[in-house]
């Protein structure tokens, strides 16, 4: 069951997605820009592009998706290998990360530039790397692993102001100095890296959703109103789901059958020893187990 305080609906291409160079047509066209609702972003040279598997001349046929019904979707996303296959499969199930559109240059005949739904590969790899890192940082915070956290927090003093510096060795987030805050006094005396790490985790996750969430009142079947957070795109929805996990110190388990992550130990996630994400996965696993047992015993599992 998805978080009750979030409302999110998304759309994905009915025909799925493919990489630009895998298309059968449109090879004479080229991508010259990337448009999003909040900014125009430059393109990394020789980037690759994930596009709807449809003709350029026609708007792709879309189908509705409810990605956050998967209670651990942000963990599935963070676990993606930044490679063509896994990214495309995730997009096929859940849609693109943003409402971005690729700016397509017209041909030599002088046609005007057009735009087409799609995203650069670099958008995906950057978001996967950032979420994977902050998920790791969260786990270190939850486990109070001060030795692990010490690799990201170092004490510093600049122009007489004492504080700490956060630095990610792999530069997934830029370094930053936190100086002079009133709550730092006790932290500095005790050299406690846990509090600074919590501050950095909360700040970085908050920054990912800042300005990307709307709010709206919805009514249930009994016409009772409730205020919901409405993420503007799938990327924001994933970060918001992550923020909710931090807020509730939620626990997750991987499904024994499909290996997707799902919430456990809560009203939304069910009991903590739950092994499967859905009834379908439990039934699929039972059939496989029974078939294996029947073969070991020399029986035909399909014979009644």
C-alpha cells in the first residue's frame, strides 16, 4: 500500500522505450537540447537518449501508471546498474523520470526543430548514483556506524568559525562546510559524527524535492477531505518516498521471488517476516517449489 499522504499518478509509453540508436527510423535527426518544465539543461557530449518506442511524427500512446504502489520502489531504483538494459526495463514498468523532452534538430531541408519525449542517459545515471549514495548514508546513520560516517565528515575551522565539512569522495554531491550553528557546540566537544551526518542526510534529501511538490485536497469514498503531497514527476516521487522512509525509520525486505524491495514491519508493509511482495509472487514461488519437489520425487507435476 503506498503512503497515504502522497498522491501520484504517472504515464508511460504503451510501446515501451528504446535507445536512440536502436530506432529503425529518424537516424538522420539529432538531439540538440533537453527541455524540462523547470529548466533547460545542456547535454553531455556524446550522451545517449532514452526515447518512447514510437514514430517521431506522432505523439506516443501513453498508459497510466501508479509507481508508488511498490512501497520500496526508491530502493529498486537505487539498486539499478547504470546500464542500458536495467534502466530501460525500469522505464518500461514505471515511465520516464521527468516530463523532459528532447529537442530534435530538423533535417537539411530547413524543417524547424521539434521536441519528443525522452531523457539523456546521464540524467538516469546521476540520479541512481545520488540515491544509492544517500541510501548508503542513511543505513550508516540508522546503524549508528560512526566509523563508516567518519569518511564523509571532517572537523574544520575557517576564519575562526568551527564546524564540519561534508565531502563525498566520488563527488556525487559537492562538498559543503557547516559552520557556526548553535547546535554544533556540543557536537564539536564530543566529536560526534552522527549528528552532522543526520543533518547532511536530511538536507540533501530535502534539496532533491524542494520546489518539486504541489499540494492538493482529495476526498475519499466517504467524501472526507485530506491534504496530499503531489510530486511533479517520477524522480521527485522516488525522492519523496525515500524521505518518508527516513521520517518513519522504515524497514524493507527483498521479495524471495522477484527480488524487488518492499516495506515490512508497518501497517502499510505488513509483518516483519513477510517473504513476498505480493500474492502473485507467493503463488509463483509455491508452484516452482512444488514442481522442483515433484521432479525430485519422480512425479509428473502436471499430472493430476
